[in-house]
C-alpha cells in the first residue's frame, strides 16, 4: 500500500508499479500522514521517505504511523 496526500505522487507510484508489472498486488491511497485511513495494527512496516522533513508536526505523524503498525513492526524514516 502506498499513501500520499498529493495526487501527482500517487500517479507517479501507479506508473512505477505498472512498469514493474506488480499493480495487481499494489494499492495507492490518498491519505494525510496525521489521519491515516487504516486500521490499528494493520502493517508490518511503515516507511516514510523524502517527505518526513516537510511535515509540520513530525511527532504527530510518528504517533499515527505507530497506530497503524503491528506490535512487532518497524517504522523506517
């Protein structure tokens, strides 16, 4: 699952997975880092690259990342 708040980045992700022919197992969702539309403990890994530095409230985002992370999961920034 890829998530971003900007449609242009979602489109770029969709194009990339299409080129790699993995679109059947990849989903993109428009989402705000502070209010992710996922269940608690849904993911094994939460990865945030190239955008963490631009967040107004990185601690708030980290708390949200932790919420959607499984108990033994990993956050990579």
